[in-house]
C-alpha cells in the first residue's frame, strides 16, 4: 500500500500558494494583491512560511492519509 496523502497535499498547497498566482502577500502596492502574477523576495519568504506551517499541520498534526492498493 502506498500513502499518497502527503504528496497530494504538498502539490495542491504548492500550486495554491505560489506567490502571485492567486494571492500575493505582501503585494507591491497593497498588503494583499490578487492574481497579479508578480512576485518579490518578501512574498516568497511569507508564502514559504505559510506553506511550511500548512504542510506541517496537515501531514504531521492531522495525519492525512490517502492509501492505494
């Protein structure tokens, strides 16, 4: 049996938290900007911290598992 939970969660969070794709925090002109497709060094750091916190929460604390036979 394979556990695909961490892989699926990591891929989904990576796509959703890519800076500038859906949301950029902090933005260039405003604190939060939506769908501007730009990025900065500070937004990469902020999104990385949020990604690490969420992946830790889902994989380690909650323990999401998707098993296949």
